[in-house]
C-alpha cells in the first residue's frame, strides 16, 4: 500500500512538472500575390490564351493580357470592370470568375475548375482575403527546372515530368500543376496538360518545353528503335560531320542507307549548289570520269559558275525583302544586284551582314540601304534581321512576353532602339539613309525609356554615341554570338540535307533544340574558323558521306526523317522547277519585262506575273519567314505538269529538244540514252532501254510524236520532279 501511494505521488508530481497545454495557434493568414498566385491559374486553364480572353478583342467583353504578361491590367479587368459581377467580395461563389469556370453558369470555354479543386479554393480564398494585388517586394519566379531533364523512352513509353520553380527569395516550389507544356514534334512524342510525356512510334529525339510565369526549361527524350543492331557496322568517315551523325544513329539503333550512285550525287549536287540540272553532256562526262577526286572537283567547278550566284541570290532575296512594290523597279534591282555580286565575289558572310546592318548614305551608291526602305519601322527592322540573321523570333515580344522563349518586351524594345535613329531623307542626290535621330524608345507598358542593348544582355543605362548599329553589328557578327554562326550553318544544312538541325530554321531557342546539337556546334566552329567562307562550308557539307547517302531507305531507317540516315526527297523550288522544264524541253521561257534568255532563277522581281511560278509556291516577299515559299507538293502541280498546254507547247516546239533529237539521232538506243541523261542525269537501265526502244519501233511511223510522249512521261515521274 505504501508503494502504491508513492507511485501516485510521483505521478501527480510528474504531471505538475509538465508545461500547461497551450491553446491551438492559428496559422497566419495566407499572403496572396496576384501575379504569383492568380495569374498562374489563368495561364494553366488557358483563360488568357489567344483562343480565349487573351485574343486582341477579348471574349464576351472580357479581355486579359496574353499569357498574363500585364498583371496590373488583368487585375483591373477582373476586379473593377463589369460592374462588380466578375468578382463579388461579399459572396465569392457568386463571382463570374468562379461560377463560369466551375460550370455553375454557362461558359463558352466549358467547365475549367472543379469546385473541390485546390485552384478553386485558391481563387475563393483570394476573394475572401480582399483581392490583394501584392507588393513589388514579393518574391518572383526567376527560373524553373524540369525533372528528369533527359530520359530514354521506349516507343509508346510514358514519363511524367515535374517542374520546380525557384523564387527570388531562394524558395523552391513544385509548380507542375500550373506549368504549360508543349512538344516540338508531336509525331515523336506528345505531352498532356499534366506534364505526362508519351513517346510516339518513330525513332528520334523529342523536346518537351515547360513554361511557368515567363521562365522556360526543356525535357528531352531519346526514342530508339526497339530492335538493336548488333554488332553495329563500322562506317566510313569522310570528314568531321560523319562521326557525329553516326554516333546519334547508333544510339537510335538506326543504320544509314548505302552511298548514292554517281548519277544521284551528280543531279543532287547540281540542284543544291546551282539550282540547275546538268546537261546530257555534263552528265555523260561526269559518269565517265573515273578520277577518285571527281566529286570535290565537280563541286569546285559549280561554285565558280554564274548560276551559283543567281541561285543563292534568289534565296536571300526572298528573306531580305527584295520587293519591287515597296522599293520600286530601279532600287529593287540594285539591291538584288548587291546581294548577287556579294555571293559571286565570295564575300565573307560576316562582312556581308555588317554591310547590311550598318548601310547608310545615298541609295544610289549603297544598295543595301534598300532593306531599311522595304522594312521601314524600327521594330520591324530589329525583328526581321533577328529572324533572318540570328534565327531568333522576337516579334511577338513587342506585345507580350515570348510564350516559348525568354524574350520580354524590354528585350524587344532594346533591339528596336538600335534602329530608331534610321531615317530616309530626300537630298539633291536622291534618297539618303541617315542614322542621326535621337528619338526615344519607350516601354509601352511602364512608360520608361529603353536604351539599345543586345539580346541576352542586361538593359543598358544609356545609348552609345554615333550610329548605334555599329555597336550592334560588332556584337552580331562576333564569334562569341550564340546564334549568328549557328543560324547560318543551320540554314545551309537545311538547304542541302532537306531539313535543318533546328526546325523551323528561323526559330532557334532553348525550347526548340537541334536534333544533333554536337553537329550544329561543330559546323558553327568550322564556319568561324574558315572566316565565314560560304563556299568552304558548302565544300565541307557536300564532301561528307552523310550528304552522299542514297535516298533509298533500309529496314532500320524507313521511318527516320530527322537524323540524316538517308537523303530526303526535296521538292524543287518554283523557279528551279520551271528552269528544269525549260532545259529538258530545250525551249526557254519568256518573262514579261525581262530580257529574252533570262532564266527563272535569275528573276530579281518576285512580282513577275507567271502562273507556273505562282502555282509552285513562289513567295511574295512580304515577311522574313522561310515559310512564305511553299515546299509542299500539291495535286494542282501534278495535274499542271501532266496537262499543261504550255509544257505541251515546249515539247512540240519546232526548235525544241524533241524536234532536234528525233531528227538527228537515228539509233533508238542512243536516243534513249540522251533522253534519260537529259531528264534524270543518268543512263537508263537495260529494262528501261528495252521498253523505250520497243515503243519507238511500235510507232515508227510517227517517231517525233513518240519521242514527245517518252519525254513527257519522264517529266511526270517523281525522279524528275524531286531532288533526291
């Protein structure tokens, strides 16, 4: 009994020693910030997208800034407009913001928020808290990180992504549910709203962009063929391009195609370098040439021909806006001539770009000033040159933060400030371009002055003295510029390989990575090392085994169109296709207002009226986008080649090739060889030769008509209509 008492006393004593129980402490009320807490919800559910309330005129009287780039305006639209119906502080659930989004009242965008969801509760609590906008000192998102960053996925495999935001106060937070995702190639892999990636059924590498509050990051998935190639063959390497492509193909379990035949290489390199088919005599000479260095010798010869400058001047005239309607006949011709002469002289590419960027003086003496006439607004000058010469698209940042890149309005107007000095004035010597104005560049949202600074740099505190474009050109053409050399080699690679390492070729950004980053870097270094020599770059690309591969697929690469395991079929540009028709039939085209004998690739004026050129996708040169030139074949094009009276007239022309050959070549086999060399740059196979000679014998009473039919048949095949 005494022991029990003692235990009771000790127990009571112990309780007395315990601290008194404190009443439950209420957590501090949540501190809301409109930009951090509300805008991400509007972003996540597409409320401020261009298809909903973010479009220019808004939707049903309610307008938000695109992707929430202007939080202050969005706050006012939500809290102060519509007579207090969008937000009802005393009865939050009656607010249109909640009742429409949750489906309580009809909503054109459907039900976007479940009433028991965290996002619904966040909006409700924000209204209850008094609609705080937040403080300028509140933390802001400075970066995001996607995990995992890289992953190998099986075909149809799935991978959920996580997005972590880092705030200016060092705090990290999982922001996956409010991030937006986008695939750069939905054929290789797509991503849903929750960030779950699903691989497709083709081998390759797909990039998934994640964006949250203006910050971006990228996940990359390698999707190999499920069947391994063991052992992987040892592949020949002709220069540094080949091992970089082979390494990628090995990872994807893809083997490259065999080497193209000499005839395939001949036709391909003629079309790629000079936009012109080889003649029958040129084809015969090359195919009979047994020298081991015949291919590089051929490329060197092509680089010296006048057609080289004609063809590449046509390409540059498209994107540099050689537009007669904007410039007038004389000035547009002089501008085109400057581009062509620069190419003919093999002017280093960096020098060409500096001359364009800094052009000033009398228009009659400095043809490059025409660019600033065709593109006559400072912002458009900055955006066009950035897209063409850097592959960086900044135009949409004029109105809002770039949705897929880091560029803000400040970046856009910082680039625009380089061109606000540009003025075109009349003088006794005609129009003169000057860079003397000191017009201020003002941020349209903040009203603050923006000084000229290059993309990727911190905003400047003042403008440089003199012509600001001189400073810009030095940065632009520097070997350290992250885009300049890469953009050019990517465009050139696309011209020769059928697609760019980055696609589209004028959209180089972190969220659109190259299909082979190592190759892009190596080509750019090579271009810089060779002092921006365009012809040397062409020699290097055409000398690679990758460029010389056949277009015939094997069992491993039939579905690969991104990794250069085989040559891709390329449509002939409108002008190249018309010249091919004229050369094959032996009857030149006569263009209105152009000297007789001019070829289509020599046309400096994209407005020359011509039905064939229009049908085959000639651009109008009113934007900087490569997409203006249509490269997709169409049924109308096929029907035109098959039924065109104009082509039939060339085939039947008394001075044409058919009339000459049918009358001068009596041997059917020799005539067949000549037709195939003319149309396909190769000799016919034995089967083809036999079929043609048998046909000629069967209609010997009208030999010329038979030759017309044969040549027209050849011209209607994919082998003639495509570059391969």
